[in-house]
């Protein structure tokens, strides 16, 4: 079960690390999200967002192999994923690239649920 917890956190970590490439600039952001980032203010904010996703992804990856950090990692993962899914669902009208992010976050949510169940099982059994 511990391996299942780690595997699920690794999958969620990879999903959160993918946007990190957006820190490289507007062209990469445009490829990720399907819209131009010509406004320097928006580019700064989105590149900073990429850094924050990178930090979260690294933490999730770290926690996958350090059980004492897994509870916090699950909380952070759920906040990230559920907030994006709720925002995208409530606003609607998003493009194909955002739909791809939505789908990836559905996968991340499933992994978080599976991982949390396995984590709680291992904690109860200990």
C-alpha cells in the first residue's frame, strides 16, 4: 500500500511539474494554454504561476518518498486540483488546451483519492 501512495503522489507531482516549462517565456505559455501572452504583466504572472506549480510538484515528489510529509502533500494536492476544477467548471467556455489541463486534473484528482485511501489504510493499520 505504501508503494501505491508513493505512485499516486508521483503521478500528481508530474502533472504539477508539466507547467513549469512556462517559466521559459511567452511562447511556451502560449503552447501550454493556447492563447497569446504578449502583455508583459500577464506573462510575469503566468511565469510566476509556473514557478509555484514547480514548487508544489517538487514537494509532492519529495513527499512521495517521505511518509511524514504525505498528509500535507495530499492537502496541498487536493486544494490545487479541486480549486482549478471548480474554477474551470464554474467559468466554462475554455479552449482545448485548458480542457486538456482540466482532464489532467481529473486524472490527478483520481490519483489523489486512490492515494489518500491507501494512505489512510496504512495509517489505520500501523
